[in-house]
């Protein structure tokens, strides 16, 4: 297995950040031809999703998360910025991992799919993502 950690800057704002470019670069470096790409976010307030980006779906996801997990005072987890407790619930809805088949050196994604970091935690502008390639 080949594994590396990459750092992603989110700018301290809610974000759905496309990771396809970083994934492709990692696969080239891992000489990943056939196998499984696994991404893991070692944070208690972020997740990984496979979603369309750039056509509004990424903004729609953030809007849905704001409705589902409002940044208000209902949360028992109260450190950090106002409403930060919701960020700790996020990984129950957007898992902190995803696995994608790799065929011919490319992620076997659908036409509009992207692997994305989903981060609603504005208190932490930097995230680490562990990428691992398991050869088939």
C-alpha cells in the first residue's frame, strides 16, 4: 500500500472543496494503475463526499447542511465559535472517508462526480487528508 498525507487550506469558511486534482497527482506518484484509492480525514469536524461540483450542487449541499445542522446554541458541544457543535455532528452525515476504484490509472468516477472535502468548521482553515492506494 502507498499512503501520503496532503494539506488542504479551506480559508476558514464553509467549503465543498474538489479534490480530484490532488487525487490524480497522488495516483501518478503512487503509480496507481489498478486498485483502490481510499481517502481519510483525521478530523472530528469534516467529511469526504462524492458529488458534482461547479453547477450548484456543492452550494446546495452546504445549504442543506445549514438547514439540517444550524449554527445556533442548541448544541451541547460548545467550544469554539457560536454554533460550532454542529461541526462535530457533520461526520455522522458526511463520512470522514471514501473509497474509489482505480482502473487504468484513473478514478472510476461518473461523468460529473468529484471527490470532495466537506468542511463547515470555520475555526480550522487547514485540513489534512490521508490518501492511500491499495493495489489490486
